[in-house]
């Protein structure tokens, strides 16, 4: 697993695309950023939008054996998670 950091998302189709990658050293100067985990195939597994040290939004993605998105879980604080299943 590889952890990377970004400034924003792009689009509305899941999995969301993360844009404007930043180096970990730049986090000390940021109030808002996205922390993302990728698998060895460079598929986005999870990201968390961090705002002033708190997690404001989380997306968790699961893929099938062919690499197609199978399931997305969207979590916001104080709300029930939203689960989206992509069935073939």
C-alpha cells in the first residue's frame, strides 16, 4: 500500500479522481488536504479529507478481480455511511 497526499478531488464519478498531489513535507503548512491509500496496482483504496486535523469525509473502495469498482462506502461524521454496490 502506498500513501499519497492531494489538495482536491475532480469529478463526481466513483472512484473520485484526486488532483494536485503534494509532498508529505508540505502538510505542515496546510489546513486542508486529502490523505489517500493506493494498492500495488495504483487503485485508490481509501481517502480521507482532513480539515483542521479532523476527518471530514472518507471514501473506501473495493474492486473485483478484474479491477472494476465493486463497492464504495462514503462516510461523513455524524451520519450513517452510504454504501454503493456496483453489481455486474
